[in-house]
């Protein structure tokens, strides 16, 4: 991924929902629908990468909708995109909420609406990304504000076959451990065992509770290693289970609620390494997604096939050749 620090933002101030410092202002209705792109998918499928690809092409800003990444702290545990990886693209609702408060789906909806309006006022495209589909569903279909009467949405779903994704997620957890995940998680270790609020609900925090409680009193190095391995494995299992639930939720939104969600299969990207993986990403994910968004933004019908999956199938044949 091309990296650039030209447009890097300064850290955003932390939002304290519990103290009532965030307030929703009344949004005036508009006659013409504004356009919003929403990138969905299970954890680890490449949503952040695709959002950067699209944002650099379409002069966009990104709104995070991951319910753990909205909180300040635990950057490794929650797998936040780094400043360098953002390539100068402005990111909103990323690491700005007090980690000890509860940022609900309603809080997200209210804040996201204001953020979307501010992005549109700057004549830029809002791209909403994240695996927290309950946040996205509340924003799109929640009561109190008819989102779809005001905005036109383009939904992109990056999908990876479950066995391939589980292998990748497992390897990613190992990498997070190497990068200091355990040292980061202990900062939010709770002696009362309460992991039901704020950022402590993140996968990779409560899983290490038993290890943190017993590490100091266990003189046996082998026992400490066993507890650590159990915590790591539990983190992997819970992350894989989360991915399955996220996929099931997206299917319900598409099949039951009738959302027009464009399916992008990235499985073959994850089966490759190095330059071959980058090439597959461009041909099978980035280009088809850009085609869908371009058609959506500019109402193109003749220049671009009605079914963008034909572009992906053609690119797949070229890649295999």
C-alpha cells in the first residue's frame, strides 16, 4: 500500500459521552439525496485497506463504525489502522471516545450523522467502514431519523471464505502478540472481573484475565506459559466466532432487509503472499469495487457493465492465466 504523511491529521479530542459533552444538533432536510459509501465485512477481511484505496480515488473521508475502535487506547488489541497506513486520509470516530464509557449504537448514529454532514459540506465523499453491523443498521434503519430518505447508499461487502479467514485471523493474533498485545491488555485488567463496559469488552482483554491473575503467583514457568497459550487460543477462537456472526448479520441485512449489498470475494487474495497477493487485491477487490463506486457516484450505465462482478470474473481469469 502506498504510504503518505502529507495530510495526516492531529489526534482528535476524546469524546466523553457519559458527561453529556456530545450533543446532536438538528439536521435540516435536503431535497436532493447525498451519496454515501459503506464498506462492510468480517474482521480481518481488508475493509480498512479497501477504504483507503477508494478514498484516494474519490476524494473521500472515512468514518469508522467499529464499536471497539471508536475508543481511545488498545490500538493493538482492537487492530486500529495506524497513522502511516491511513495515507493522509482523514479518519473520523477512530480512537476518540472515553474508553471507560459506553458508546452505544444510538451514540454512533447521532455522531455519525453530524460527521457525514461535515464531510459533505467539504464536498467530499463519506466512506463508512467497520465490522459492527449493529452500528450500521441503527444508522441506516434506526428510528428517529430516516437516513435512506436523505442519503443514497452504496454497500460493499468484502468476503473471505471462513476456513481461509480463520487461518489468517489466527496468524494475525500471533503477530499482535509479537507487537505487544499482552502488555497493552494488562493496562485494562480489572480485578473485579467486570469486562462488560467500554473498551474492556474488546476481544483480547477478558481472555487474559486468568493469566494476569495468576502470573505473579506462579513460580512455575511452564504453568505460566500454559495459561498464556490458553489465553491466546481463546482470543483466536472468539475472534473467529465474531467473524462468523458478522457474516451472518450481513447476510440477514441483504437477504431479509433487502439491502442492495455488492459482494466482493477476496478469498484468493488471502491465499497468496507478497506481490502476488497485492496483484490479486488490485484485480479482484480494488478495481471491481472502484467500478461499483464510480457507477454509483456518476450514475454511469453505458460505460460500465450493469453487473460489476463480470469485471471481477474477467480479472480473475487474467490473474489465473
